[in-house]
């Protein structure tokens, strides 16, 4: 087997540099732990940006995948297959929505929602032709397609990809008044992450989602909740919107829906919304394929028990008690919802990247964002002991950097 250095050097020579990975080469994994090519173990505190909510190599998910691999992997949507109906029906039950439109990636789910909202606006609401607008938030992250980066405020995500797609109004996250001021008679939707993950696990003000729901209802506007990172158990509820007992018009799902095995995404909405699509107007060769549906169905059934949501709640509370004492000691802010935390390191102490590199040396894998922020989002199968150990390592890093 090649060494870490050899693999990284080859990768750097032969792949586009659109990522800046930590210098670790993972070879195998189980549960919340991964092992590199040199045999060193690390606690995974990123979980594939919440794609691995159920852990690496979850036996129930792998069994569903293996069973399906032996039978049928792809038909395209030109035909029905025997996993499709059950997946859509049970995901519909989980979300409380009439219809499901399966896709592959989170960005495809967002693109689907944009198209559906515009078509709904023209055909149902009566918006002027080609005048539909969608209200989005500053510091959002919804994907990397050319349309989606058109309404990003992150220069790295947006710069030099123009001309940009029109039809979006960007307002301040957390301000319902800003949304209200942006609404006009051609507004068809408000697209929002209930918690902004890539921005650093930014939590909304209390009542924010409820007020968006009321505003959208008042003005006949679709409330689209991007739950691609925040949904499916991560925050201690099935969806982050559940913390305010809010039901959006559309849920966007991805990441954990594929169980860490295959890319699976979906849009969930009622029939008067998704029903605007007719044959030939939207689709995907791989969307809703048999393997994806088999895996997604197993994920839905695991979430239906509530076990993983409860684990995220309990472990998140424990994580909070361990992180709070770091405030004022190299940490300037901690934001947490369920088993998902954003930790702002004092800029005078270190960058987030430097902290993550130091954590890696101690056996903890985490990811930085926006300068001095690091995120912790371990698989929901992580143990309390492992979490405590990870915070001990973070404490050691901060202490060493302070000396």
C-alpha cells in the first residue's frame, strides 16, 4: 500500500485543487471511527457534513444495500421498480407530505425546488411570466451549481462564475422584517436553511421560522426549508424546523438520506405543489434508482423509531456541558443544536484550520469554516466517552496554542 505522503502527492498532481483536505488518507471506518493507511485511528467529528449520521458501515444500511446490489441497481425512471413506491410513501409519511421527488445530490434537490416554486408561481399563484423571485439569505450554502452560486454571498463560491442567474433577493439571515421588505406580488418562495451549517452552525433567533411560516402563509408564498444538513436527526429532531413546530411547504433532504453509502436526495411537498410537474418537465436518470431507494427506505425506517433523534438530543446536551467551560479560554462562542456545534476560536489564538490540523495530530477529525470557526458533527452513533475524549483533545490544543 502506498504511504500517506505518496497518495497525497499523487492526488495533488492529478486532481483539480477545488478542495484543501487535511493531510490524512482514510482507508477504513466503522461507527464513529476511521483508520488511515498507516493504521492510525481517528474520531470522525465531521461525519461527511452529516451524510454519515448513522455511522460508517452501519450494518442495517449495508444489509439493505447488499441485498439490493444482488438484485437490481438501475432501471431509470422509464420503468417502475419494486423499491420506489415504498421509499416515496414512507418518506412521505415521515415528512407528512403527499408527494416525494427523489434526486441524487443536495444541489439537485435545491435546483428542483427552485424550478417547482417558479412553475407553481406561474401556474397556481398567477405571477407575471418570467418575473418570479425567490427570497434567500446572506451567508447561505445550498450547493455549487451556477444557479445556486448566483445567490451566494461567499466570494469563494461565487466569484468568476458569472453571468449569474437572476430572480433571487438576498436578505439578512435571522431578520423576518428583511424578508417582509423584499416581498412583492411576484415573490414565489422563501428558501432558508433552518440552521446555517457552512456559515458556522448559525442558529436562528427564537421564533424566526415560525414568523417565516406566518409571513409565507399571509402572502401566498412557498416556505422551502433546506434540511440537507440539518435534517434527519442531526439536531435532535427529525427536522430542524421541528424545534419550532413549523411545517414548511417543501422539505429538501439529502446527505444522511443516503446512509453514507450512495447519494440520495429528495423534495417533499403536497400535491398542489409538486403536482405542477408533468411528464418530461423534470427528471434524472439516477434519481430514485433501486439502490438509492433501498438505502433511503432503510434510513427512513430507522428515523421512524425516534432512536437517533433521542441520541442526538442526549449526546448534544452532554457535548454542550463539555464545551461551555472553554468559553473565555481560547473560545469566544459556542453554538449548538443537538449533536451539531460551531465553535469560534479566538482569532488571536489560531485559525480554524490550525486548530483542525492540531486536532488531527491528536486523533480527532474536524473541519474549519470562515476563518476561526470549527464544526463538530460526529455520527449519531458516537459514544459519550468518545465525545468527552474529543473535547479533552480540543482543550489540549487550545492550551498548547495559548502557551
